[in-house]
């Protein structure tokens, strides 16, 4: 499973952030690893320098073997909460998508 982490120009992309994201995603999606070929994570600060509540956005796109990619996103006041919320949503989407695929 390949994991790619991207940030916009308002969020600093550091090795610490990338390592944290990769280790968190590997742990959370380990049970789906035979189905996922790639995960792209995109962080953005939608208000930029203006600040504001819930302006950090995390979008996760998971590419599944033999299926169309699935995406989730979450807004929060900080990157950690945005990532956590997007992961929770993605787990639900993956469970649903793969259950439907198994039942065919």
C-alpha cells in the first residue's frame, strides 16, 4: 500500500507530519491492506492566513483493486482532528464498499 501525503501552501509539509500520517494510516487501514493499492492524503487550510474555526481540511482518497477510488474529507480546527475524522469516515466507506463487493 503506497501512501502519499500532500499539503497546500498554507500548511508546512514536514517529515514529522508525513511520518505521523503514514504510521497512523498503516495502523488504521491494515485490515484493508489486501484491497487498497494506494492512499492519497491532502491537507489544506481553507481560510489561509485569515484563520478561523474548522478551516483545516483533510481529504483521503483510497484506490481499491478492481474498483473506483473512494474519497472522504473532514474539516476541523487542527490537522490531527481533521485526519482523525477523515480516517473514521474512510473506515465506514471501506467497510460498506467491500461488504457490497463480497455480497455480489
